[in-house]
C-alpha cells in the first residue's frame, strides 16, 4: 500500500493545499449528440495518469485546459496563466468537458501548479473540485479506468442499499469510520495517491512503534510523516480495512487511491450519499495492506530531477551514500523528465526491488544503487 520509494513526498501531499469553501451554485447537464438532455450514463473523456484522471475542460468558453479531477478539492484551482487567459480571479461561470456542462457561480483560486505537473509527469493547468459535479451522479470506476456522469440522483431503492452510506453535507465527501472504539470521519480523496492517512495517531493502537517514512509538502514547509500498522481492523463506511497501514496527517483524515482503486464509487451530492461496488467480490471483503517499503529519502520535484531534501538516519538511502541536495536525474534508466505517468502505475508490494539512481552532485553525475528497507512490516 505504498508508493514508490523515491516518491514519498509527492502527490498524496500536494492536493491538501486546496482550501474548502462554500459549495458552488451550479446547474449541471449532460447533452446527447443532438443537444437534447439525457439521463443515460455518460463516459467522460479522460486521460488516466496512474490512478488520477485528467480532463480537457473549457472554462468560460476558453481552452480547453488539462484539469485534474479531485474529490478532495473543495475549490477549483486555476494556474495563473490559465486565469489570465480566461479573465477570472475568484469565480467561473461555466465548465464544459465534452458533453458535460456546469454553469453558474463556481468558486476558484489562482495558484501555481507547475510543481504538481512535475510530480505527475503530465502538464496540467489546474484542479476541478468536487462541487463542479454537484448536480449529477459522479462515478469513479477504477477497475474500468473511467469516469462516468449521469443526470439526477439515487432512487429511493438505491438509497436504501447497505452499500450506500451518508457523506457530509459540505464541499467534500467525508464518511463515518471507526476503529478500536474511536469514531471519526474520513475524506474520500481521489486526489491522493496514498492509502489511509489519519490525524491524532495517539488515539489508536498500533502493532509496533511509529516510524518516519516520508514528508508532506505544504504551503508553510515540509512536514515529516510517521507511519504504522493499526492493531485493530477499521470500518470505513461499508469497507473493512484489515490492520491498515496508516500515515500521519497534520490536518485531515483521508482515504486515497490505494484504497479507493478497489471499487466503483458513485457520489450523489444531492442526497449526500456515496455508493461502493466491488466487481470482484463483496464490498465488505477485508482489504489487506502490504508491508511498506522505502528508501528513507524525502524528495521534491525540480525542473528535470527530484531533489533530495531529507535523508532518514540508517535508511537505505543513507547507507547507499546519497547526500542532501543530490539531484536524481533518472531511476532505473528512466529520466525523471521523460517518465510521464509511468511512475504512478500501481505495483503490488511484497518484496524490496533494487533501485538504481542516476544523480547529479555538484555538477557531476554519479550512479547509486540500493534495495529499499521494510519500514512498516
């Protein structure tokens, strides 16, 4: 349930910079080819990048702009260059993705996203918030690798299904969770590449001591992440997380792609509900978490590299001789500048894999190999 050892400070950490605010006031529709409104489910044209989905969106009639879909974003984000071209500062009037349209008063913030593009390996111009899809059923079908939209909301029969559970009435979908007698809410965050991230870890029992495993990039700096394996199983809505590996959060509880990717998930913002479906079994089948491996390196995206910002003591990276400010140019022969979305493809973890870094140190290139450590058994 971990991302690649060189990517510990990456994507799961950036999206939580997006602030929440009041839900937008929008009207949404899906148009048939002849322009008539239809209630049929419609597959949204997307480009998949790992378990992220990117769309080409017309904003106020300008574009299209490559935009990341993110249920963890309470407000749509636009890059400064896109905002200047469109002529917006805090509100948009329309978003169109092929035959899907959202019109009204849609909040947005202007923020640089170049670091996010570099981390993804794909150029984007912003993030579309959960609220843009306020008036339609929005389905993330991870097994089929597609996003679908449908006009309307769940029927009365669908609302009574045990795999349909309430979400918060705010600008992002939080669901109820419980573990070891503790009850709390967790954000279903399609914009996080992590698994389970929780605050206040002293509330929970763990199988062993927490360990430093990475860091989070936030507006006010780089925050270390501690991780461990829960002693008890956790209920997340209808899901059963078996002895989950948990990452520490400084601000919010969230469930990311490493959990969500097992399901077909439909969000109904009208009724504040979410439905889970498991095409391979029962929704409540236990979800297991593999051991967490890592190199002990904290990196941030550079122009053509990953720059080492921290090295944990007695880690695989430390023992291999990697130094602070080393610029990792290539990993296992693939240049950072040319990797695209391939580094985000899911790979099961159950063993350590040899990693070879081509790095730049004080203008000279060096090659260093290592085998990542087991950080959380």
